[in-house]
C-alpha cells in the first residue's frame, strides 16, 4: 500500500498515512480535528525488484554501443530492412 502525505490547511500539521489506492482521502486533521486536510503531491519512492532489474543496467560503461552510432550512408535507420531509405 502506498503512503500519502497530508497537510492541514488550518494548523499546518503534516503527516503520512498508508492507504489503499481505492480509499477515500482523509479529511479530518488528527491534531486540531478540523476537516481541513489537503493531500500533497510528492515524488513516489519505488524500487524495481526481481530478475533483470539492476541499478547498473542503463549506466554508461564508457564504451559506445552500436545503437549510439549513426547509420551508415544510404542504409536508413535500420540497415535496409524497412522502407525508410
């Protein structure tokens, strides 16, 4: 379940709440009790896990790959295997 950040428009109290995506947004401030909560927009913190996802997968190794090179003269974008010529 994701964490959502809230701020009370009356007292300024800020906090996080773990809620289902289908849950209604909170309305009442736990500090002052007034229905003045505003859901804040924040960067989502997520991490890709599982086979095939590694931190180094897309970092440059200092070597240029064949996809970094411009296509040869007259070869189009794909070396002649499509109608781009």
